[in-house]
């Protein structure tokens, strides 16, 4: 297969080294002569034409004012499957909406008459410099949105001095993403633990050798959640199964993400942390902790931190938002272990629902070291490639600069707990003004439809 050729169905799911790595040498039969392959019609040729026409009408980047804009544009110009996969979330999608809404329950108590001529919002994550208290979090299947996939993020991260967390299930190969980093560019790795531990061990050792600076072990996905927007998309245009329901029901009803996630070990548990410490010196962080008890356990196991996260609302619906969990974790770890945050030795990260620098400022005030942002960058590169990600980061930078001045904080250390009122954070029903931009973008779920005649 020619390297330059982009295979829309194959490439997002299979990194370029998938065949050499996973297929025994004697089964690798060489390149396919594409002229011998029977062409099958691209699904919905007219639809694709219409999409490309919409794509050609994207607004210029100078017209994009905020991260919501990227989502609005991506929704109109992305392929339907890619949009459904990126935007979908678990069950009734209550948690994905709560992730953003939770930030509306936190209000500022700004200080005035502080010299904010110069503001500096640079920081360190696990001891590594970042121009802002954010990082590009791991999201799978980047090539669904753009042929360069996660490379868009690697390049933009370097240009903007932020850290990229490489996903286990990237469309680009792990080595490609590391090879394309600039000298000295820091990258973290998100890890799904394989039932076959020797595979994970090899991957982790390799990652450390390649200079990865932090291992974020995903702990909120022993099984993948139901993302019905994604699943329904795949069903459309297919005949219902009258024949062998048992045989076909497994794959069809689970969707592609579940099919490629069957390697994830649901048996992963606290005892495995010893094993991880034996195989790597990288700092270990649990990604997907959802209550103070587990954060405390992680601390007691000597881990380097936790990401308070519900996997972008894609796992357990009605899981609480990371920002809400942060409040209880900070309180309880202070009470039980005398810790104060932000803390160099045990760092708290949060992800989910972040669209504005004000969201990040709130998390920092409440004790987070940094905040992970995922979907907005996917939408940015789906619509504009690397330029989109650069623009998204620039927008965040501009928002930061302004908000630091308006809250009265020349540096991140000056953003203190008393600058926010989070007293309503645990109240799940409070009347706050709607975020109209967010709601315009939020695509309503649909119920089952009759098939076309
Ligand atoms: O959230 C996801 O979609 C995800 O993490 C995943 C897991 C397995 C396969 C593909 C994506």
C-alpha cells in the first residue's frame, strides 16, 4: 500500500506500523497493488461532495474567536462518522453536559489594585515547563478528523510550549509522534493496560527509553461506555439482522471503539501499581479518579498524581465532573494527610468540559496543577489542521492574559482559593445563565428512526 495514500476507513484505526508490529513475519505478504483491488463505491458520494463544498466555505481562522467556534465549524465540515465518534458520550449524555455546566457553579472574587502590567501564567507539570496550566490530553483515532491525526497536536504543542499526552490508541504510531517532537519537547503517555501484560511491559519500557516523562494509566474504562450517537450512526443504512442475531449482535451493538478496546484489562487493580513501579521509573499518574477515597489511595501508593476525570463523559453517565471532584479531593487530602495544593509531590489534574481560560483559572484556584483539554483540539485540527490547534492555543493564551489581569493575579501563585466561590459546586440543580454558545453546539440526541423506503 502506498504510504502517501490515505485510506479513510483503515488509517484512523491502524497506526502505520500496525502490520509489522502485530502480524507474524511469515504472514506479511508485501504491498498490495491497488490497481488489482476492486473499487467499491464510497458510501454516500453525494454526501461527501456536499461535505467538501461546506469545507471550502470554512470561515478564515481570523474569524474564529473562541473554542466553541471550532466545535461549530467542525460539526459542519467533518465526516458524519468522525463527528459522531468525537462528539458522542455515554448513555443520555448527562455527564458530558455536566462537565461544562459545573464550571458555571463557580464564581470569581477578583482582587483589585494589584500591579498586573506583566502577567505570567507559565507553570510546571511533573517538573516540566508549560506555557500555560493546560495540556493536550489523550484522545483516540486522530486520523478520523484529519489525515495527519495526532501529529497536528505534536507540532502545535512544540510551537506553543505545551505538553501533549500521547494516546495508546493514536492513529499515528507512537514512534512517529515521538520522532516528530522537537528536541527537548516533553510528551506524556496515556496507557490502556493490556490483558497480556508482557505487551504493556514492552510498551512502557519502550516509552521510557524514548523519553516519555509521565505515564497516565487510564482507570475509568475497564469496559467502554455506550456512546449511542456513535453507535446509531453506524447502524444507519444497514438492514436489521433477521438471520443470526447472536452471531452478529456482539460487534454491531458495541460499535467500533468497543471492538478495538477488547484488549483492555478489566482486572487491573491497586496491586498492579507495584508491578508498574518495577518496570518503570516514569512518574505514575492515574487518569480517571472520581472520588477522594481513590485519590487518597493513589497518594498512599506513592503515585505522582491523579487526573480527576470522567473520560469526557464517555464512560459512566452521572459520573461527577472533574472540577467538582477536585473540591472534595483537596479538602480531604488536607484533612487526612495534611497536604496543600497545588502540590509538587502529588499533582492534581482535571479534565472535561473546559472551553475557556476562566474554566482553567477556576481549576487552578481550587488546587489543580493543570487542566487537560481534548475535544476542542480535535475539532480545531479536523477543521483547520495544525493551524487550527495553534489558533486554539493562541485564543487560550489571550484569554489567560486578560483574565489574569481582571482577577488581579500577576502569576499563577497569586490565583488563590479565596478568589473563587465554589460553595454551590456540589449542588447539581442551580439556576445559572445558560452558556448559549455551548448549547448551540450541543447536538441533541435522537431516538430510533424508521428506515428509508
Ligand atoms: O473514549 C474513547 O473513545 C476511548 O478512549 C477509546 C477506547 C478504545 C478504543 C477507542 C477509543
